[in-house]
């Protein structure tokens, strides 16, 4: 299998797995990155193929052996004399090949255009681009039919009102939640999953997080650790609205509030606790890049950030 084909098969299989597979795959592997890698490989193959083909151009002329076989210098096997009226015509006749066979051979040996034998690198590159574009379009259509935006307007309003009620309990005051990524304003703490002004009265969550919260609260659906993440994000922004600025402290409080929040949205207490513990574990595993969001060692049972020091379960 050529590398071109291998990359495309791998890409299609991965996209299928991404669509049908476990939700963890979706939340941990950004599909855009996968498409960019595939595109980079296609470009690399193209450049490589163009370089090697310019280095040694194949000789497309008939080979010596072909000329020997079909060329004009061939000696006829037999000469036949035909009488045409008064004149005598001499014909050269070969008995070893019928005209049909000759045509077939010619097609294979001489008439086949080069691209059919081995597709040109540029054409193969364009096919690769078309495949990537088709996959991106497929994902886009799927997302628009199944995503947050696919819910009707009234359902979305009802859902965000519900999220706002829950966030208000955590924030200790009435706050508003918007399910939108457009909240890019001055003085806000901005994360990949949400935005809030410290001490403010409204926060923005990404549509993905809102959809997971909606599925939990309105359809009783739990999508693995993604549901846990969505609960933690809502609680996190709510704690910012309450006035907490420090990221590590905010996250630590959010994971504790998330147990009650998750329970109110329909989880059993055990399940809510388990999802928040999972978030705490993932928080500790996160890389240096998100260092400032890392919870401190004080985020433990009986630690300085324990909201319920009398309770032995944490979070
Ligand atoms: Zn934050």
C-alpha cells in the first residue's frame, strides 16, 4: 500500500472512530489537529513525489524491443502477388498475428496515457484534498444536526435558565449563563470552556459544555467524563462570579460544589462524587501548560480549601 493510500485509510478510520467511538476520544483529540496533520502529510508526499520525478524522467518512447516487434523495419514473412486488373500488386503478409491481437497489444504497449498507469502526484494530491474536504463537511453537517445549535430556540432558553439557576445557587446571587463562545470582553477570565468576570453577574459557556449539561438535566444522559467536565466548568465560572479570582482555588471549590450541582441536575450522589473525583485526578495529570489552573495541595479533605471540613468525603 502506498503511503498516500495508507494515510487516507487511516484518516477515514479515525474520523469514523471519532464519530462513533467513546466520548472521551472526542473530548481529548481535537479533530482539527488530525485534519491538519493529514494535510501536512499530503503536502509532504506531493513535494517528495515531485522531487523524485524531476530527478529521473521516465522514457515514454517505444522501447527497442517494441520497435523490433512492431516497427516498420520488420521483414514480412511472405510476399503475395495479387492481380488487380492489368497491374500486379505485391502485398507483405505476416501470419504470426491477427489484426485483433495487434490492436490489443498496441493499446497496452503504446496508447495508454501515463496518468492511468501511475496517477500524477498533483492529481493524487488533489484527490487527498477532496477527501479531507469531504470529511470536514461530513463532520460539520453531523455537528449542526446533533449539536447545541440543533436544539430549538425555546429549548435552549429553557436550558440556559436552568443552568443559570444552578450557577446562582453556587454564586450566592442571581447570575445569567449564556451558551456562546462570543463572550470576549475586557476584565474577564477566559478559559477554553467558559468566560466569566470575577464578581460579575453573567458567564459564557461553550456550546459543547452546554449540550452535555442539557443532556444530563433534560434527557438524563451521562456522556462519560465529559459530563463531569461540563458540571465542573459551570461550577467554576459560578465561583468566579461569586468573586473568587485565583484559578486553583476556583477549581478546587468548583469540584466540591460540583457534587451537589451534579446531584441537582439528575445524578446520584455517588456518581456525582465519582465524576468530580475523576476531574480532580485529571486536573493533577494536566500538563505544565495549564499550571495556573492546577489545584494546590490544600485542595484535599481537611485541607485549607475544604468547604466541608467536618465531612470526610472529598470532593
Ligand atoms: Zn477560571
